[in-house]
């Protein structure tokens, strides 16, 4: 499912116009992104938790030359599915 298909599903499920569903989805994504940028976690009970983890610096290898390269530390967004979501998938 891509973004436009998700918007159509939201509009049909909530019985709202596609434009309103688009604004709602964009607002949700922006809010989660802003919360993660500020270091907060976002927990949606029954769905899951969005958080940011620190990834340490490490040495990698260039696959073309085999030469070692330094990969810098980074913050990466993560998602951990909640129990209800896991149970509904299985």
C-alpha cells in the first residue's frame, strides 16, 4: 500500500473527503517527525512505538575496492510494533 492508497482507505473508512484525509495523514506524519526530532517517543497503544536510537560509529568496507571506510555515528528512527498489531498479523 502506498500513500495515495492509504489516503483513499482513510477517506472511505472515516467517511471524509480525500483532501481532509490527506491533511490528516500529513499532520500525523509531521507531528511524529517533529516529536522524534526533539528526542521524544510516540506511543500509540495497540499499534506501536516510534523512537530514535543512536547508532555508533563503525568501520565499513567499500564493496568495489575492499578499502576500509569510516561510517559516522547517526540517529535512526525505529518502530516497535505493539502486541495488538502483532496479534492481528499472526
